[in-house]
């Protein structure tokens, strides 16, 4: 299947869009991932922070228990070494509270709770301090028993546990909340990465598929092109071979036709010589007809041979002064260049090759200054000979006989024309004009074989030019041939005077 | 056949009508007395080299050989080549008399050493003129090195 250009462009656009979309998705995924990792780190830090608060709270509770336990030991024994854990707890507690304060700095509710906790701790520590100082008195033990019995201390410790528990619950709640949010976010990130990658994969797959299709199509069309080229080359070779064969064929046909024809003419001639006295006038006339016709056929064969040979000769192009060539051809054909009305168009500065204007007999031809040509000298000479002899032949009965030759550059070509005021031709049969053995006049009216114009056309076409003509019955004909302007600057500037 | 064949003109021509017209034209100029017509190249080689039909036949040395180019079996070009390869035959004038105006035939004939290349005209008067002129020129006007009978 062949794609139109628009389809190809659309496909190329889609490939480009698909590729950049996949790239954008991958960049977004990378960005999301890095953002997610940052958040993950932050979340981990927050969770760690929460755990820290909880453990700090536990530490505080444990310090208070230590202080409480130590104080009780001291109440019972009165031994100062029992107070060692108490002193240590007292020393630890401010730092622990400070830590908690700074850890819950961002949470006003916990700050408030912390203040309440602090209140309870201070009260309890005051209580313990009073008890310890009471124990150092004489009757301290009893007083303490009485004070403990009031349950005041126990109440404070309960309140402390309660408060710590509340604060831990708050932190645990926060932890659960954060873990949940974190989990949600992680799952979002996971989904983004999953679907993003999937989309990018699909885009790339589609792009790949399109590219693959394009490459395959291109390979196929390349192969088709190569095949077509090969076929064309083979065809050209075949055509050349056929042409050669045809030319060889027409050549040998022409050659072999001459043998019997020579016999016909030769034996008719022998009869004329040997049996003249035995033939009456009518018999002699008939022999004459035989000989005339064999002569005519001989001319046909010669022209056919010339035409066949034309296809085989190589064109040796050179710059040609058409003025000189035309003057020579006119002289050869027994005509002369008219120096009357167009007297100053005398074509060449070399008078030796020109017929002297007024002394030569024969029809007069007017020649305008001719532009220089680029082509094969002998072939173009043949063209001029055929065209001018045609003009002379077909205008022979016109009075006065007029033939005009011109040639000037037109665009990229040089156009030469031969016009006459002779018999002309019917434009209706124009397509037969340049055909081989095609004639628009009978041989009785105007003798000829019908090969002259075919030769003209063949020569001009082989030069890369073209031929055409206009005509009207009884009013003359004008034949044109155009040669490509092969090298600029070789044109003749006209007639040197 | 007589013991000895005296031949002035050897005409090698496969077309009987061409041969008859040629011989008639030459005869009218008095050149037909010692003329031998052979119908193809192999007969010509037999005559020139005393083989086949002409084995043992004593023949004179022709003053002129008229050779057609296109002939069956052995063509004129081949006969010409064989003549020019033979030391004693190569001095006999050879005129190629043919219907072929093919450039390659002309070139090859001259390359091999033909003395003349004549395209037979179709028109009878022209044909007679050309044949008799060639015959007169090469047999009457032209001088060739004097060579005796071949052994």
C-alpha cells in the first residue's frame, strides 16, 4: 500500500508527538519519584520524631517512677543511699521535659498537655521533697506514713500516668494518621509510576510500531523502485536491441531487394538491346514502364537505406554557420540566393562558397540572417537539402516562385523555417507529413519517395529538437525545425556587412 | 575440362542474374573470352588452391578477381582473407563487387587489402558502365607483377 504525502506527514507528526509525550511522561515520573523520596524521607523523620516523643514520655514516666520508688525506700530505711536514684531522676527530668517541649514545639495541643504534665511533676516532686525533708526529723517516719495515707501522692502519680498516657495516645494517633497519609501518598506515587510507565511504554510501543511500519514501507518501496529501475533498464536494453535488429532488418531487406530489382532492370535492358527489332512500339513502351518502375523502387530502397543508416550514425556536434551551409545547399540544388528585396541579407563573408547572385540561373530564394547552430554537420546539411529541395519542388509551378528561409533564437531554442508559396498541404493529414513513405501528393504530380521529411524529423529529434509545419492547399507550406540552444554564446549575431 | 585453363577474370558471384549481366557487359567489351564464373566462395578457394573440383587442374593466374561479399558457405571477405594470406596470390587485383554498402564490409575489405570496392548499381545502364569500367581498368590499363604459372 502506498501512503500519500499527507498521510506520511501525519504519521511523521504522530511519531514525533508520541516520542515527546513518552519523554515527558518519563520526566514527570522521575520528578514525582524524587519528590516522593523527599516526602518519604520527611515522613520517616516525622515518624521517628513521634517515636522519640513517645519514648521521651516513657523516659519521663520512668524517671518519676524512679524518684517515687527511691523516695519510698528512703521513707522506710532513712538511708541516704536510697535517695541516689531520686537524685538522678531529679537531674534527668528537666532535660527530659526540655526535650519534650522542643519536640512538641509544632503541636500546641501537646504543649498544653506538656504544661499540665509539668505541673503534675512539679507538684509530685514538691510532695516528695517535703516527705523526704520530714523523714530527716525525729518523728519523720510516722508523719510520712500519715501523709502517704492521705493518698495525695498516689493521686498525683495516677494523674501523672494518666497525663503521660493521654500524651502518648495523642502521639500514637498522630503516628497512625501520618502513617496512613504516608501510605496513601506511597500508593499514589506507586500508581503514578505504574501508570506513567505503562503510558510511556504504550507511547513508545506505538511510536516503534509506526516507525517499524514506515521503515518496512520504505524498504518495500525502495525494493519496488529498484525492481522498477531494473525492469526499465532491461526494457531500455531490449528496446535498443529491438531498434538495432529493426535497423539491421530494414538494411538487409533493402540490400536483398536490390538484387531482384537489378535483375528486373538489367533483363528489361537486355530485351531492349537484343530484341528491339522484334518489339512493336507498345512493347517497347511497356518495357520502358518496367524500367521506370524499377528505377523508382531503387530510389525507394536507397532512401530507406539512408533512413535506416540515420538511426545508427553517431551525432558529432559542432558549431555550424548556417548561413554558409544554406548558401551551399541552395547552390547545389541549382537555385540562387535572391538579392532583390532582401539584398542585404547576404549570408556570408566568404564569397567563394556562394553562387554569384545574378549570374546563376534557377529559382531565387530569400534568406534572412541565420543564427548559428550546434549539431552534426552532415546530418543538418541533409535536413536543409531535403527542406529546400521540397520547397523548390512543390513551388515550381507557382509564379512568381517564392521561397524564404529564416532562423533566429526563440527562448532556449533556435528556430529555422523554410516557407514557400507552392502546392501546400491539407492540415487534416498533418500527422502523415513526417511519416516514412507517407506522401500527401501523388508521385505523378510531384515525384518523391516520402522519406525526405521522415529523415528531417529523425535528424532533428536525434539532436533533441523538434519539427513542425503549417500549410494550406494551393497557398504554400512553411516547415520549421528547432534545435536546442546547447551552448549559449555561440549564436551568430547576424550578417557581417 | 581441358588440361589447362587460361583465365583472365575470375568472377565469384552467387546471384545468377548478376553474374549473367556482369558477363554480358564484359563480353560486349571483349573481356569475356577468358572469364570463369564460380558460384560461391568455396568454389573460388578450390580454384585458387587447386583443391576439390579443381584438384590436379592446371590453371593460369587470373588478371582480376571480382568478388561478391555476401555468399553462402564461404563469403567474399573470407576468400579475400585467404588470397591475401597467400604469398603468390596476394598480388592479383581483387575488386569487391557487391550490393552491400555496409561501412563495416568496406572497412574490412580495405583492411584485408582489397584493391577496389564497388557497389553494384540497380539501374541497368549504370550497372553496365561500372562493371565494364572496372573490368577494362584492371585488365587492360593496370599492370601487375609478372608471375608465372603456379607449380
